[in-house]
């Protein structure tokens, strides 16, 4: 199969997911539930890593700024990858879950590097 543009690739990846989710309400609820669980786990992970880094000072403010930068990059990449026309609310939740997870991962890596 020959792919000529990015929209063809998006169609090949997200069209089967959309058709699967629309087959039954159970599939739709499973997709929403998985996104919500990912969001809750990401927020908890970020909060734990945030508390491990410590209070705001000269050193930690730069760490938090770079963590926010990682979150911004994750949001931009997800905006490029996820489709905007179909199931955008679910992908909105996944986008921010991935962004928070990326920020928490940066904090965890930085904590391990600084205190190991």
C-alpha cells in the first residue's frame, strides 16, 4: 500500500480506532476509561515527582521550567499526530495525559540524576 501524504497515514492509524470505538458503547467507554485512568496516573506521578524535587529556589525553578518545556513539546507533538476532526475530545484527554506524564518523567529523571 502506497501512502502519499500525512493525512493518509492518519486515516490508516485512527480510522480503525474510530470504527472500533463506535461499534458499541462498551468499546467507547473502555477508550474513555483508559484515557481517564492515564490522566489520573499522570497527575499523581507528576505530583509525587514535584514533591520529591522540593521547594522553589534558584535550582528547582530551572528544573520546573524545563519540565514545563517538556510538557509543551509533548502537547505540540500530540497536536501534530492526533486528528482534529474525529474523536477530538478523547484525544484531547490523551494529549494532556501524555504531556503531564512527560513533565513528570523529566522530573523523575532529574531527581534521580541529582540525588544518585
